[in-house]
């Protein structure tokens, strides 16, 4: 049964809304507790630090294998975009010097 058909049933929709309200109240009470809020904050901080550590490790491994990291590829992409813009500007100036209007090739 498709999910849309389930939500089309008014009885199930009411039950889902009631469940969402109850879960919302429970989560609100949990987060109002300073200990739980501090625990969640500590968990999130740890997750962010773990991700940063993992990303550093991956970058170091890629560097050791002489492979580009995502940052390396992004930096190259930015440089290529700058070069492309510079070449477009030069081409336009050359075309204008030849008397071609609008820089068309």
C-alpha cells in the first residue's frame, strides 16, 4: 500500500498526528532537562570532532598515496574558473581590437 494512500485514511492521519504530538512533548521534556541537553550537546560536539578527525585522516592518506583531496580538487576548480574568465576577457579584448562588435567568435 503506497504511503500516500495510508495518509489518505483520516483515522490513520489522526493517529499519526496524535503520535507526533506525544513524541514532541516527550522530546521537549527531555531537552528541558539540563543533563539530557548537556549530553546531547556533548554527543554532537564529539560527532563533529570525530568527523573532522576522519576528514584529516582521509586527506593525509590521500596525500600519502599522491591522490588529490576534495579541497585540492575544489582549489583546482576555482583556479580553472579564474583562468577561464581571464581568457574570456582577453578574447573579448582581442576581438574588440580587431573591430568585431560584441566579441563574437
